[in-house]
C-alpha cells in the first residue's frame, strides 16, 4: 500500500494530521500482529451494533404507524410550536436544538430498553438465540440481528417507541427544519394546524389512507378541511373521540399527574414548544383552554419535594420523562432523577440540605 508523503515542514495542521495517521496506522498494525483467532470480541461488538441498528429500524417503523391505536405502537406526544411570537431569536434557536433532542433521546432510550430486556432474559444462556420462539437459520449477521430484534420486541406488550407530531409548524421552525437534511429523515409527523386539529387530522388520515409517513404541510393545509367536512356527513364513519384523549402539559395547571401510577399510554400528550428564559406564565394553559382540552402538570414537587427548585423543564426533558414513565410503571421520581442534569440535582440536594440545617437550628424563615 502507498504511504502518505512526509509532512511538509512548517505546516502545523498538516503535520498534526500526518502524526495522527501514523499513530492510527501503528495501532492497527500492532493489533493485527497480536490478534488471537479465538478472540471473538470484535465480532461480538459488530453483532451488537447490528442488533441496535435493527431495533432502531423496527422502532422507527412503529413511529410511522397511524395514531388511532390507543398507543399500541408507542406513546403519542405532540410538540405544540404555536407560540413563536413569545420567543426571541435566541430562544427559537434553542428550541430547535430541543426538538432535535426530543426525537433522538427517546429513540435511543427505547433501543437501550429493548437491548437491556433481551440481555436480562438471556443473561445466563450461552446461546442467546435460545428462546420459546427459536430463531431461524441466519443468512447473514444483519439478517440475524433483524430476526433477533423482532424476537426482542415481541416481549413488549406495546412498542417502547415514542411517536412525535410537530403541530403549528410554520415560520422560523418550518424554514429551519425544511432546510435541514437530517431532520427530513426523522420519523416525525408534521402539521401546520393547531395541536387538537392536527390530531383530528391524523385520525382522519389513518382511517382514510392507512399507515403513512408525514403528511406534507401543503397537503395538510388543503386536505384537512375536506376530510373533516366529509366526516360530518351522515354517511361518514363515526369519528373517534380523539380530543377527549388529549392532555396538555402545563406548569400552570391545577391538576397533577397521580404519583406512582402507570401513565395512561392511550392518551395523547401535548408538550408546549416554548423556550422562555423570561418564564411566560399561563401560555400553555391558555392553549389548552382555547382547545377545550385537559391540562395537567408534572408531579415534580410530589416526587422530589417542595424544595426541589425544579419547576420548568426543557421540551426534550419533558418528552424524555414521559417516555421513561411510560416504561417504568409510573415511577416519576426515578424518571425525573434519570433525566434532570447533574447540575440541577446538585442544586436540589444543596437546597434541601440547607433547609434541613435551618430547621435543625430553629432558624427557618420559610
């Protein structure tokens, strides 16, 4: 093989690149010279990567399924982007990042959950293919990984995926996402309509067209009205009570989610797409009132204590908490602790310790 030419004198970044390549080449040669044919660690690492890719592929397929299934193919979460006017440019840019994490983090966590469930079930089994439903002969590693992923997912009563809908998508957010090549490949539905109308639209499309991906924004704007009008006719099929299952998450709501009770996966949860450094009060609650749907707040104080000092969460943290609670039988405390950044947890612990000291000395002003 041809070797790279020597690094030119006096060129800093080129010299560093050549030295880095030399180190990488030397490491590969050393590994090859000491390779033990009986060592299968490399193949196990590749098999695990193929397994995770296969799980991800199956979960993405679930994320494209119709929404009129009471959550059988995964939790249904709407991110309401209809509050752009309440944010400045910096807050809008921050929210775009949160949208990216709202898609990536729950999908990664779902893959982890499926992989962990598979490993726990067959931890003491030498051949992980042994099960009550034996897998067939594999023609390739990727085929083996896909069939293994199918067997692993069959252990779940419902898909661990989290399905997302971006509602009221227009203006800045529509422009940014439409120009981003990566977001075009997301298994996320998009609609220009308000969240309640967008959910009605998804139910209508599911009955009329079956499993689909995104409904393009232009088609969303022009076709929804005709679909809904058709359903109002006497000969139309009965319209599902989709709005009755909508729950808007708002820190200003008076009602909280019950602590230590499984999350109702048949409901559709709406997270306010609002990054407000100034803390705009009542914005998400007004959206719920306008749509005439139920609003609830997360049981943060009930789970972490009244001195938690964690009242406002980012959009991606909220979506991630919902995804975790949907899988852990309603353990909100665990979901919050696993999701909140370590900095927030340290602040919470420091505040609680300070309050405990004040009470111990009798100097409690709170």
